[in-house]
C-alpha cells in the first residue's frame, strides 16, 4: 500500500511507459498527418472531439470508481481480519482457565500462521519458512491451507467443549468468530478471482485512440507545436488515468499498491503474542520505502 511519504512518481511512469510511448507515437503521427496538404483541408467541428472526450471521461470515471471500490473493500476486509483475530484469542483466553493457558497459546499461534498463509496464498507466493514449518509439524495439507487452518480452529473449539473447558454458549461464540474469519477469506478470494471485464478496457482504449485520431482535425492548424502538444498530452492523460485504475483494481498482486497484508499480519502477530503473555515478541521492522506490503 502506498504511504503518504516520498511517493515515487517513477513507479507509475514505469508501469505505463509502454502506453506512453505508444500514445506519443500515435498522436504525433496523426498530428503530422494533419499537416500534410492533402489533409489540411479536412476539418471537423471541435464539438465532435469534445463529444468523444466526454464519453471517454465518463467511462474512465466509472472505471476508476470501480477499481477504487475493489481496493477499498480489500482493505476493509483485512481491517476486519485484524479485529476478529484479536477477538478470537480474547474469547479463548476468557473461556479457558489459567491451567489451560496453553490452549490460548495454540489458538494464537495458529491464527498468526493463518493470516500469513492467507496473504501468501492470495499473492500466490510460496509459503514462508515459518508457515511451512508449522504446516509440516502439525501435518496440515490441502489445496486451501487457510481453510484447513480454520478447520483446526473449529476442532480445537470442539475439543475444549468435550473436555468441559468451555460451555456450549462459549463454543457457539468461538464458532461465530471462526465463521466471520471464513467469510473474510471468501471475500478476499472473490476479489482475487473476479477479473475486471477485458471488453471494458478494450472499449476505453479504442475510444482514446479514436479521440487522439480526430482531435488534430478539430484544432487550428496555425500553430503546429501547440497542436502536437495537445494531441499528445490530452490522450496521454486519459491513458494515465485508465492505467492507474488497472493498477489499483487488483489489490492482491504483490505490488506497491497492494493491501498491506504482510504488514497487517505482523501487527496481528505482535498483538496476539502480547495478549497471551509471550516473552519473545518480534519488533515490527521500520519501513523506509514509500509503500508497505
């Protein structure tokens, strides 16, 4: 996630450099074509490029709003994961007696592994050594490791009830919290696996290039430099807006505009270890970059 300090403009330029080069070449070629005697007599009312530009603006406004909505929903879901992770461990600590404090430690450790595993699974990265070691030790396998870890949470709650450590009511409370964690996981998977329609991007790109093609014929031919500048600059701004929306629409792709799942997992780990009274609590590393993962 981008931070409000030393934000790198070069990151966005690098992300859209191919589109920048393409639109500059295309717009410059159309602008120079308009200078040829054959096309100098061709003139369009300025209202026509303005109409196409208005259509592009409306489509871009919708695209940007939808992309931001996906990004913000992902951040809200992970905010809820932080809260429910604390709630889960707090419920276990309140239900279990001091003699069974190791149960709260087990739930806290499993929840910490769950948040790291979920973030790495969403980014489709190999599991970190910490997660791999835990999975191997506890013999947890499956195609959906985060879901398997939630199953272990449910089994742990059932075992506590069978041993008489917690009441039926406390078991229901724990299962409700585990169900919310499962809902959060499902929402993340929905965002990850739902692709923004490619036809919409194709339509926007087509209209931008149509706009760039007809714009020179609606401008005055008296000043070549100004005409070329406008022919390049205005479509380039449209391309930059559309590319920004594309970058933002997928918040689990391991990029600087991602939801900061690793940072949030570190926060959860520190919070849960403090709650259970652990001695070796890691210190969250300070970030000197313009984003955090």
